[in-house]
């Protein structure tokens, strides 16, 4: 959380009025101080029953009951509620980093390789003092079947694949007796090419490709891609719900959880394609399980990827992910991210998207990954962070991770587990210019009743459980996040004011 953001929890204190229980304190004209029938709630004396109470010095009597002395007409600013302020702790945040480690992560950048740059950025983020207190776990995708060979050579059945075949080859449609360097769309066999031929694609280096048919030829330097066993990549979502590095709390040093995460990254090598669908399904499964076991935590998924689902040739095409790796397209994956397992669940689990692409692929990637980011954050204004490999990938990725950290924790606030009347809680936001906005309660709690008006809700309905935190609706959350010099106050003691 940005140090400039101050979060205060305001506790109600006893009102300093001597009055009869069940009535709001007022000042009457009948009776004079010290001449009426004495009350026991203060050292002063109350007026007679025909007149209003006059204020005395606070005492220890029993005439005041805060549960009744605040009426439905009270509000935080009317002077009735006397308050004190204590610092509140932000809701603990856990990030489940879903790391794309497909073979294309070995592609070169201006400073090395994508994988090397990602490791550098992650290391700096994990060891930063500003990350102290943040929970982080790590999962790589794809997971691969160890008994299937890394490559295969024959179309269809290949002994190298065993039970995980057939052997997939990279092909595109080519006119007879011709060659082409435009190798998209891809094809599986001649049935999708009409009068053309479904031919093998060759790698010509430097991001260039070629395919030929009949008498057509490619440059001598072009080499045919090896095949890949169709089911070598893991497509079972439950596999991706098991972290490769369990969630642990960073302490702002090079040791502890940071050292564990960095050792894992150093020991891992890219390989395989991009089964984004089952990987994200598993990540959301993990997040839901984490919340169930630690309900006071917020959990978010951070998807770091350099490819669209099923990534087959990097900038040369997206390929054909196995049908088993569902969902296999951006539309299906976005529906998953926005569903009840994700951004519209109770509580929401947001998915933040960071893409690492070359300039040639960035435009297509931006449009597709923006769709996923909007769904994963339940926001029409959300977008993916696209990092160009022509720039400093490590620095850009580290900044993107810091942005995710800020957005993910800005809108959840802890409340005490005991001693709170949940019908008497209000929230207000004070901007950096000291403009105050009251944020109204948006029932129903748990699921949230958010709309364009904004508001806040409890993580649980007080009628059926004990809330542990307050969450701001997306419209109000956006206001908080765009004014890092503002602060949120949670006010206890006055009747809650609803949006409706």
C-alpha cells in the first residue's frame, strides 16, 4: 500500500450527555441545571420530566445507552457521534503468480532473453522493501508430462510421444509449386487448404519463417521445426491449482520467501506451448481454496505471459491448442476470469494481466489481453500491461508488478472481529485536496450490490455471519486508486446509510 494513503478506523465513544435511556440528547428550556430531579449518568443534574436535559460533566451512571441514543436520522457529520481515531491494518494480500514458461520465453530481447529479463524483474520485486508483507506463490505453465519426449519427428503416431501423441507438426497452406513467408493461418491437413497444400513451416531465423510446396523453395538457411507431442502439456486444471512455490510472506530482504522464489525461477527452464485456459482455471481454484482457509486475506492472480492461448509459433501464429486444454480461446478464458470463480465471485478474485511481446505482435496481443484484463477485474476501463521486448523488459515488468500490488490492495479494509455493531458502520473518502465524499453501503453483503454509483459492502452478511472486512465497489475503488494522496475513513457508531 502506498505510504501516502492513510486508512483510519474510527471508534465511537460515549456521548457526554446526561439523558434518559432511549431518547436522543437535546437541550430543553424547562428546568435549570442542578434544580431538577438528579440523574445518575453524570455529575450534573437533569431538568424535570417536562423539560430537556442540560449537559453535565461525564460520569459513570447508567442513564446512557448508545444502542438507543443514536437515531436513524443520525449521520457521521451531525455532531452527535464523538469519535477517536486509530490506525487500521490493510487486508493481507496474496498474489498467485501464474508464470508463462513456454518455449517462446527463450526469445531474445534488447537486454538478453524474455526469461532472463523476467527473472531479473521478479527478483527485484520479491526483494524490495515495498513488497514486505505481501504474500506470493508461484506456478509455471505449461506443466509437462515427463515421460513424453521434448520433440518428435513424424506426422501422426511417433514412438517418442507414447501415450501423449500424436506428433504435431507446424504447417500452413501454400499454393502449389510456390513458397511463402506468410505462414498464417496454420493448418492441420489438406482438408482446410482447399486447392492448396498443407506444408511444413521452416524457421529462417530472426523471426522469419517459410513454407513451400511442389517446386517452391525456401532459403537454404531455413530449417524445419521439430514436432511436439500433442498431449505433452498438462491440461488438467487441478495440476495448476498446486503451486510450485507455496504462498509465503515477503519480508523485504534477499532471504526468506524471496530466496525460495528466486531459487525456483533460476532452476526452471522454458518449454512447451501455452495452455492458458486450464492454467487460469487452476489458479482460480487455488485462490478460492486459499480464501476459504484464510478468509481475512485477499487473493489475486497475476498472469505473466508472452503468448495467446495455445501459442504455437510466437509472432508467426497462435496454433492449435489441444481440445483437452479448455477453454482454448480468449472469449472462453475471459468468461472464466469474470465468472463466480473470478471477478464476480464473493469475494472477488481479480486477474491482472502482464504481456511480454515484440513490437510486431504487441498490437494483436494488446487487444486480446485487454479483453481478458477487463473480465478479470470486472471493469470496462481495465487493461493489460504490454511490455515491448525492444525496451528494458526487467524494469517495465517490475513497475507493472508494483502497479498490480497497488490496485489489488487499495479497496479492502479490515474491521475488528468483535465489538462492532455492523448496522452502525459508515465509510468516507477524503481526497488529496481535502474534499470529502461519503461512500454509501451497497447491499446485499457478500455478493455485493455494486453498480455505477459505487459504494461498499461486507465480505459476509452480518445477519448470517461476522464480517471481517469492507470492500469498495469498482466505481468507488477507481476513485481511491486515482488519488493516492487521499485516505479512507471507516466510521463506527452511527447508523449505516445505504445507497438506496
